[in-house]
C-alpha cells in the first residue's frame, strides 16, 4: 500500500523523538492513504509554519499488519473518541498504549475547544463525539507508533 505524509521537509529518516505530543493516537509518525488529504496537510503546514509543501511517499506491505500489535478503529465510535480524548489531554504528552500501528479516523482540527467544553461540563460525551468528527467527512490516518513499525516503511 502507498501512504503519504504532508510536510514542509523531505523526510528520509523518520525520528519519533520529533513527534509532537498530544496528537490523536499519541506520539507517532502519521500517514494517510488519501493523497489529497496529505497534500492539504502539507499546504496547511507551509501556510502556518512557512516553507514549501512537500509530499513524502512511502510503501508499506499490508501483510505486515499480521506481525504488528495493531489497533484499528473503523468509524467514529465511543472507543475511538475516548482514545483520542485521552491522548489529546495527557498532561505529559505520553502515548498511552503499546500498539505498533493505530488506524482510525482523523479528529476535527478544532478538537481543543471541544475538549474544554466537555471537561467543563458544557457538553455531554455524545456531543463531544459528534463535534470532533472531521469536518470534511471521514478520513483515516495511520499512526506508526514504534520503531518496529517505522522500519517497515519504504521511502519512494
């Protein structure tokens, strides 16, 4: 399978220590099978941080999922929302699981405001779940969370 990572730099050597904390599935290298979504992310990063959008392209052998500790969220679900909420609010930015790869929907970019509303009791968990769905419709992401998983990506 072909996976994409939108950035402002060519990433030839993936370094998990450069991952940002408090992302949907914890510290990880995030990729998408949706080329357009990854291109949009590259453009967003370039607009926000400066630089030129770059699309990094990788190949991953799908048969390797069988040898990985793998979590898969097929849809926006209560389990997915709890998983995202826990990682987005973890005070030390730690990853709260031991999966090599996590697959699931992308959360809305404005999740921070919804977390605050939920924490303060202004919305229910069900409302939180509805409000964190990705605005552009369901789009999935792959989080490569361990070096074991990252070592299986081949830069194209």
